[in-house]
């Protein structure tokens, strides 16, 4: 997948291509981390279609593994996920409540909301 590198205020961001599948599994996060590090990016902006449906089902373990790897590198992840575009497991919704306490992961209805979160003070 081709990534676009954009600037949001003082943060460099690696952005996925809307509608294009990218991560088939947790191991694919290494490609995203590599792109972020080579671009000196502090955050990534992905779209629901860039992730597998298993990401949104917490029982798969995929979200936990991906988010932990990104945290290890102090990378923030914003995911644009318009209402109705994916089915969130009940446990995933519980994860989102916990994630609101930390500045590492956010799920947003629209790109502009995700960019505003990225621009906010993070880690």
C-alpha cells in the first residue's frame, strides 16, 4: 500500500489510502511502523477499510496486538470509521472507553475529526 505523508500542525502523519485494504493481520503493523519511523511521523491515520474486520472484534486479539506495538514506538493511531461502516464488538466499545484516557488511539466518524485529535496534545 502506498502511504501519504502529511503535516498536521507540528506532527508528521502517515495516512493510508481510503477504501484500500492494507492490514490483513497484526503482523502487517510492522510495515506501518517502518513507514512512520522512516518519515519521522508521530502518528498514523488509517481508514476502517485499511484494517481487517477482525481488528474491530476484540476477541480476535488483533487490535490489542496492533495497538501495543504502536505504543511501544510512541505512535498514535487515528482510525476513520464512519457510522455503519463496520460492526464493533461489545468488547471493542469497552476498549474505546478505556482508550479515551490515553492519547494513543482514537476512532472517528470523519477525517477532519481524526486530524483535529492528532493535532491535539498527545504523548
